């Protein structure tokens, strides 16, 4: 049972989400979706008929509109602000654009220490439009829904800046990592300065949690992650936590990296779908919350299969405090909206079957939830 006799009844989506991030007992796992506002949703496509992705990001009214519309339509417990990982590049002096069929493209990739020297770290204020959108969404929902801000992780942003766009092998990035450690460290240091300011803006505007996306970190070996990425990512995670909010740290194809990623101290580790949730949770340790990890392509499956997979994730979580139900990556274009809504209904309906009965004990001044099974 949850601390306080009436607390389970009084939980809002925002309370439920934040408590789960902090591994506190909740009545059921909170649920939200990576990329829950996107091209699969007709309302978003209508907005995109008149505005580019970057225009939506830079207009707080539009960014708030698509964020609120998606969260309300799906009936989730948290809203993540509509923005893009690469937005901090522009105030740093690195222009990019989205090219149809190819994704983001940086016109002048960073390949020299001189180019890194020219990057600015004093113009994070130009990103305030994201905070303005968060303020609108937070004001709309209050504590009825959790408010998630986010930023790209230093490694992933550095890779975009160096490669100039998507990459299969990250040759230029790893060449700088291995061969020009001074340039690599300088780039990461500059990114952290900007990202800390960016996260502060979002938190001040009403973000309850910051999610750090390390989309490309799965390209690294454990040794390279530890030597070249872990220290700077830890700095960012700890800095955000000192601002008073929990941190979700998410990467893709990271099964081998999970134990060392956990060393950042992030409150929640995002798990992709390639590793069963219980195995992923074991890898990061029970002292950490986890988020995930339904395969996003399962959303195209017939309802009986979808129901089976949702129940499997819930069973693997086994009702433990600290599970946030999500996908193992973002919703893809063409996903049937009704299937996304069905998953929300399923999580709400089936969670009691997997609830863990607990009682609260005070041991030596410490409050503990003790399973009764």
C-alpha cells in the first residue's frame, strides 16, 4: 500500500510520474510515450502543413499546442515538450537544417580544434522559446500531468556536430575522440555549459523532470564510454539534479552499457526493447528506476498480440516501485493512434494484476516498503 491511507486515491498523473521517478510506491506505473507528439497523429500533421519542424519548436504557442493535444488525446501521465535535440547548436554558432528523407544536416561539421574554439557558450538565452512553451504546458496541466523537459547528451550532440548528420560508423567522431583528446574534451566542456543553462531554463519554467537523450551512445564500447563519455555525462546529470529535479537517461542499443551508464547517477534509466525489462533492471540495479520498454513496432500488431506484450512488460516489472511504462524508442510515423491509446488503457486496466502488495515499516528512522509476498 502507499504511504498515507488516502494517497493512492489522490494521485494525479503528475504525482504518479514524479513518485515513480523517485522510486516511491504508486497505485500503478505511470505511462507516457517517446515521441508521443509526431507525424502518426492527424492533429500534428495538420500543423505541419503550415509550419516546419523548427518553426513549431521556436513558436511557444505551437510547441505547447502539439504537446498538449498529444498528451490529452492519449490519456498519458506525462507530457514531454515538443522540441528537437539539435536546437542548442544554433546559439553555439553551428547552423543545421532538416533535409527531406535524410534528417538533420549540419552544414559545416566540426573537424578542427579551431572550429571548436569558435563555438559560443554565452547565448543559451536564445533557447528561451523552449522554456516559454514549457510554461504554457505546465500552466495548462498543473499537477494533472508530469512535465518533461529534455536535452541531447554531450556525446550524441558532439557526434552530430562532428559527423554533420546521421552516421553508421561514427568514424570522424571516434577519430577525434582517440586522436585529438584536447579538441574532444573542449567540445564536450562547451556543450555541458550550454546544456546546463538550457536545462535550468526548462526547470525554472516548470519542468518536473529532465530526460537526457543519448541516441547514438550505443555505438560505443564499454571501455570507450567509460574513458571518453562517462565523466562529462555524469557532470551534466549531477548538475541537473542539483537544480532540484530527477533525471531520466535514455539511449538506444545500450544493453552492454547499462551498468556503466548507471554510474552517472541518473534517477531513471531508459531501456530499449532489445533486452527484457527485468534483465535491464537487474543490470542497472534495483536502486534505480527504469523506463520502458515495449517495442514501438508492436504498436502495429493486432490487439491480442499487443495485449500480450503489454502484460509481459508489466510482469517483468513485477509491480516494483520505480517503473515508468514507455516504449523502447519513439513512436514511428504511420502508427495507428488507436493502438497507442489502447496501450494506455491496457496499462491502466492490467496493472492491478501485477501489483506488489507492500507495507510501510520504519526501521531505525528509515521508511521502507516491504513486500508481503
